[in-house]
């Protein structure tokens, strides 16, 4: 074990700098041998001071950590204090502090930063604030880095950090290369017999379960519980969702709204998801942690130390018996240093693909071995319950109204239902290419020939001539014939949805085209009278609401009848088109311009005051004069104009404004004709 150097320190002192000095004093003399450190602290400490103090003491050491409700030190749980694990030897490390806001983009940003640091493999540690959509972040980082890395970590409701400072983007990431980690995950919760369907959602909130408020659905299954005690009851009875392996992915209710909806920790639950209310016993949770630790320990050749991410809800559930959980971990790990923290949601690989969990315990044994021993789900026979749940979700899946949202939902469901290592959906609609994936970063990474796929892969060509796109799956183990039927049904459902969405989009485009034609003047492309009145009513309401002055102009193209009589109607049409183009050039895109009669035009200018009107008319006159000079033809363009000002405090309607502007225009036209 000479190639791996490690030390663990801890302190319960109240003051940040003293606590760090106390924890790090045995390590500081060996600081040259270390390159990476985990720092876990309870929320009582100021995280900014902790990071600053650490940087002063170890300026060259990479740092990754988070605030937590409890720190695990072998059999002890510290509710106040901090712990440090430093690593060195033949260890290469890197940290990333997030800046983006959208979790998918943040994950991609983290993945590219790791690539740019020349990492091609290793273990990615992810500490996150559960306010973000964790599966989206994992999807982003996995799309960039792929299965050459293992992904592990835990969540917090406070803060995370690296040596660069306290995280600004709700997630901190570190990479360790040169240490093998054997890892296992488990929870110990079992389903009750009553299946349920999440029938309506909004973001992270389930609005309806089985068609009623979730609070009511829970009461039907677990008995009468006061609304103020609901979260405690839900903590004892989380939701579990089956996958094709017969395993349950837990989702933990985090809050209850006044309307009876429930929100979840770190992840949403999509509409149509089929699951069970789960129940646990102290004995089952303890036996699970025993098995998790035993399997993690036996897969590493030379264990050096262990990390534990244990869901905070497990400590609450076990109460005084939580010490037994820690004793089971220590007993099966043997005499190796162990440190960890109480997490709010956990990250663990499924094969090599990252998954977000609730209510689990994750045990990592670090040491020397041939390679990282990642978690591999035990193949279990596909149960009837799992098959029925998956079939129901497939049948209930529908188009969300947005291609990007639908593609994202497709990928999320495939990951959750089938435990795939890779999935990708590609289609082209409305001259746009839509692509969503898990484990693939580019459309060209997708296979194109179903016959070239291995026994772990399936490629579906959607549509008779592949016009609807392609759907690709790659699994951890060879796909059985029974599983293949489910994949095929899923693919055919996606195909049906895309076909229906394509039809609906075409229909919507046609309706938009017809609506456009009904509001547009065929000759000039400006709004017609109907379109002007429809849009101007809304614009005037907006102007009054925002107290903006506005101007309505009424214009008349002079001598149109004379042009038609002397040169033909085709020249009169050309004059109308040229004048319309001048209006577009002079006025803003936000101004409403319409041809409301044969030679009559109306314009609504929002946010324009009366004193600006003369300058606007002057610009239009200049544009007309320039056109007349450039077009030495048989006729010249000229116009008459009248205007009406809108005072936001007055209740004048559109017809009255138009009448006032028309009257002023008519008077100016008469004056112009008399002077000629």
C-alpha cells in the first residue's frame, strides 16, 4: 500500500481555524505528500472561512467537500464538527466549481472541464445541493465523459466547496485517478401491495396520485394521518419505482403544499410513473447495510480506507439503533479508517452509468486493485409486477407539446425503467434536428445499422423509411427476449407519438398559415384591417397598463386613383408595395403597420410621445423624397398623414383614436389640395 498515502483528521472545536488546525496538525508535516482532500463539516461552521483557512494551510492541495447534518467517523456520528481525509501518492486529482444555472448545461460544463484537464478515466465525486435537478446534471456530465469514469457522491441542503471557494452553481465536483474504488449501494425498503400511478405533475411536485391529491392517496394506503404529520409519515413510506431488473428506485417526499401536493428531494417524478408506497423495518435496513458493506469490501485487493454516504433519513428512521448501522459498516470493513457524512440523496453508478438515489447507503472502499470495481445489479427474473408497471408507463406516455421536453422525458424514462447504460433519440422535424441522449454526446455517435448491434444493444428505425428518426439502447447485460419485447413496445410507442406529433405540428402550421392570411394584406404583406384591430386592442391595453404614451397615425397615399387611371392598376399596386416598404424601413419592428383600405394605412406607435411625432413624419418624408429621386419614373409617391395621441390615463378606445387621426389627415389633405 506504499503507492497510496492517506490521513484522516477531525475536530469538534467551535471556531473554524482552530478546528481545522486541530484536524490537520497531524497531517501538515506530510503536506508535500498529499494532493487531494475531502473536507466534511457540519453547518455550524462558516464555509467561506473553512475554505480560506484550508487554502492557507495547504495552498497546493485540491479540496472537495460539503456541509452536512452529521459526520461519520467509524462508529461515531458527529452532530457538530468537521473531518478531513487527505490522499496522496500516485494520485492525480482535479476539482470543478459550477457556474451555470441549468443542471444539464452545468453537467456538460463539468464534463468538458474534466476532459480539458486531460483526464480519461477515474472516479468522479459529486457533492450537490438538492435544489438542483440532480438526474439532469448526471446526464450532462455522463454525456461528455461516458462510461470510462465511475460516479459517486452525496447531496446536502446547505453548501458545497472546492479549494476555489464555496460553490456558486449548486454542485462541486472532484476527480481522483490512481486509486481503485469498490462500491455498493442499497436501501432495504420493500413495497406495499397497493400499486399507484402519478397522474399529474408540475415540476418536482406530484399534484395527483391515482387522480386525487397525493395527501389523500397516502391516507388511503397508510391510514389517517394529520396533515401537519404528513412529512414524517411520508419519510417512513417513500415512493418506489420498479425497473426491468425488479429493483426499486426510491423517491423521497420533501414537502407538502397547502393543496395537498408533494415535492421530491433532488428530482422530479414524471406524470404516468407507476410505483408503490414503500415500507421499511429496522432489521431490513440493518441487514441491507451489512450486505452492502460486505460486497464493497470483498471486491478490493488491498483496502486502505472507506468513504460512506448514508442518507440522513436512515439515521432518523433507525433512531437510537443507527449506531448499529455504523457498527455493521465498521465490522465488515475491518480495521481501516472510515469517514463519511449524512447525505440528502446519493449518486452511485449502475454499471458505470450514474444514478440518483434516495434513502440509500453508499459504501466506497478505496485501495489498490486491478481496476475500479463498480456496482453491477444482480440479474433477477423480470417480475409480473415490474412488467405491468413498465407496460402501463409505456401506454400512458404522450407528447408534451414540445419536442425538446418530449425527448428529455423519453431519455429519463428509458434510464429509469430499463437501467440502460446508453440511450439516444434522434429525429428531424420542421427543418430542425432534435437529439437527446444519456451516455452519448453527439448524434453521429449513434449506430445506423440495427444488424451491427451487439447482444447488449438495440437500434430501432422509426417510421417506414426512418423518416421519424432513430432510437438506440445499450444495456449492461445481454437483453433477454422478454426484455426485448418491452424495448420494442417502448420504441413503437415513441414512433406513434412522433407520428402523431408530426401530424399535429403540420395541422398547427396550417392553422397558423390560415390565421396569418386572415390578418395579412395579400398585396403588401402588412397587416390588414382585421389584423390591425385584433393586435392594436392588445397593444393599447398594454400601453395603459404600463402608462406608456402612444401615437396612432392615419396615412393616405396621394393620387393612387390617378396612377391607376393613367398607368394601369399594376402600377398602382406597385406604388402601394413601394410605399409599404418605405413604412417598414422608417418605423420600428415593434410598431404596428397596416393597410386598412385601398390607399389608407394605419400605424400604432407604442412609447412615442407627441413631441417626437414631427421628427418621425420628417423621416418618412425624407425616405419618400429619396425614393422619388432614385425612381425617375412616370409618377412620384406622396402621402397625407394625421395623428392622434393616446393619454394612458384616458379611456379613449381604438375606433375613437382612428377617427381623430382620420379627421386630421383629411384636413391636411384638403389644405394640400387647395394650395396646389
